[in-house]
C-alpha cells in the first residue's frame, strides 16, 4: 500500500508546509519593512545598551547592534522568534511521526506493510528534516530577496550559515520529540518534554554568562551550538555542526532502539 513512508508523509504535510512557508515570507517582509524607520533611530541602540545584561543576553543577543542590518536581523528574527518557529514545527513533526500515528490508530496500518520499524523511524525523520530545511531555506531566501527592497542587505554566505545552524537546532528538538514518542507512544510527552527542555536550554544559554553555576552547562545547550559563535557574522562553526548532528543522531538511535522493543499502543 505504501511505497515510501517519507514521500507519503511529505505529501500529507504539503498544505501545512505551504502555509508555514507563506507565513514566514510575510513575516520576514514585515520585519524588513520596519528597517528603514529603525536604522535612523539611534535611541533604539541606546535603549538596548541600557537594558539589564540579563535581558540583553536572553532576548537581544548581547553585542548585536540594532543600527546595522546584521544586528537588526539578529535581534528581531534570529535571537528568539526564528528559533521558536522552527522548534515549534520540528517538535510538531517529531510528535506526529510515531506517537501521532499511534494516537490516530494508524500505526498498525503502517506496520502491516513490509516496512521495518527502523525504516519507519528513519523515513519519518527524513520527512521532518525536509520540512525543517524547507522552512529555513524559505526564511533565508526571503531575507536575501526581500531585504534589499528595504535596504536590508546581508551577505548571502552568512545568511546560509545562520539558516544551517537554525535547521540543526530544529533537528535536535525534533529528534528529541521523535525519540520520546517512539519510546512512549504518548503525544503529550513527546510535545511537553521538548518544550520544557527548550525553555530550560534557552534560559541556561542566556543566563550562563552572568551565573557562574550555569557556565559548565552552557555548552550543553543546543542554543549555544546554534548561536554561541554568531553565524550571521562569523559563518559556519564546524564544531557546533558536529555537536548538533551527533546529538540528533544519538536521539534517533534511542528512538529506533526503544521503538523496536515495545508494543505499539492499540
């Protein structure tokens, strides 16, 4: 009945992915349209400089200069909103991959076909990765194509680097949702746990420079691997890519191991 779980999953998501892509393009253009009125307002930069260090670190990417295109995009799109949107999609896709199928009572139909559980997990992962890549690619393309209309010009290579790290951030949390769903079959757990982990990881990464007790934990945060080296200014960090890929791979291995060893929910 099913020749490819990956292609069927992507096909089933085509309308939602189109809605995601359209919404992101409009969002990027909206923020781009604000730039001409913001770049000539030095008071905004002064306001950021006067913010408490904790707030700057948490929500304004400490060190970003609001008066430059790079700093503006860092603060408005890449420090909080962009990661939240990508993680939201990734966790939703990871939740739907295994736990969602069991919740809808469609898993038995999938497993009735000549498809191994390992292949099922990997193809669901592939569909999720395609969705994440589509969303981040659309975001980068919208920045590069619509930005010049508003004087918001960014280096293409740096934008691509930022989108790569943003995609890997989403992949880590999507893989976490997939692993929890594969281990438990519970949609509540596979949604809730990644949300809590994301909130904690974001907080640890933001507060670690000011709280000495959190410093040893900072580099364990996926948000540190995402933005700690500032890819929009400095390009791709090979070490951060490796850490993110290994983290996602480890979570996928856990998903396969647990899913192969338990009974699916009837």
